[in-house]
């Protein structure tokens, strides 16, 4: 594993994808997903210029956060969060990417000591194994969600099936983008809905074509 080479390559490939999509240079933020590596490796990655760190589990999030808290990073919790764990982690989180139920939103409302930026996770591909709201479910819940003023609903997050073809990826990401725009136009309280969290190591290119503003990249940094 050569972190320096991998990091340069990831940033280069993302920059190419942004250009090919005809978008502004700085319109996509790269979150380095450090769940595969220890604190030392994550720290070495930060020395390479990474500014956004993502973890999918609360315990690993807190380990990295406490070890690297002096480095002025932006912290993303990207994985499923159990309600009973909200209390111990939520106030350290800059962006939470996996808000997938009204009950979880209510728990965040109760526990957060400041307004937390959250992505609503949607299950556009309708895979059984994936978390997230269906489109219909989410649209029905918007009035109740938008009343929770300790949450800033910055955008939507989605994950595509592992085996999806490039064409299928484009369809899933496009549909997510359309839903984001639809919600944005409602101008609900606490719901700017300007962002899209989509794209991982194997599908960031398609996600960037469909307007992603945060890509979550793990494997490509650490192979
Ligand atoms: C692990 C993970 C990623 C990163 O996936 P890679 O394929 O390793 O780039 C992105 N998002 C979530 C929610 C993850 O759990």
C-alpha cells in the first residue's frame, strides 16, 4: 500500500470525473472512509491532504475522532446509527449520512447540543438489504421531519447495489438527484437539501455525473 500514490490517484480521478461532468472544480468533497485502517494510517492520510474523515461505526468513529481531534478535520458518520448510541456520538459529528427513520431523527433532536447536518438515506434501488426510506415514505414524512430544528437536512444519501451496471448506476443516481431537487423546491424549514452523498470507490464516476457533492471513498485509498 502506497498511501501517497493512492491519494494522488484518487484526487486525480475525481478531478477528472468532475471535469468530464462539466462541473466546477471544487464542487465535490472527498470523504476518506478510514474504517479499514488504524489511527496511524488515518493520520498518515491526513498528512497527504485529506480533510474529510468518514467512519461507519460509532466506536471506530470515536477512536479516530479523539486521536485526530487537533487536526481541524470535518467528521462524517456514514453508517447506520442505533438510537441508543446517538447520545454518545452525535455532538462530535459534523455530517451524519444515514438518517433512515423518524424515530432516529427524534432521538437526534433530543440529544444534539447543536444543529447537526444530516443526509436522509434513501433506498432507491429497493434492495432488501439496504437501509433507507423509500421515496414515497420519505415524501410523506417530510412535514414531521422538518419540524425537528436541531437537524439541518443538507441532502440525500444513497448506496447502489454492488453488482449494478454503469447504466443502472446512472439511473439510481439520477433518480436520487431528482428527488433531492423535488424536496429542495418545497422550501421546508431546516431543509436546504442542496447536497448529495453518493459514490464510493467503484461508482464515484457515475455519481459525479449525476450531481454528487460528497463521495465516500475507502478501498481506493488503501489498496
Ligand atoms: C465502506 C463504506 C464506503 C466506502 O466504500 P469503498 O467501496 O471502500 O470505497 C462508503 N459508504 C459507506 C456507507 C460505507 O460503509
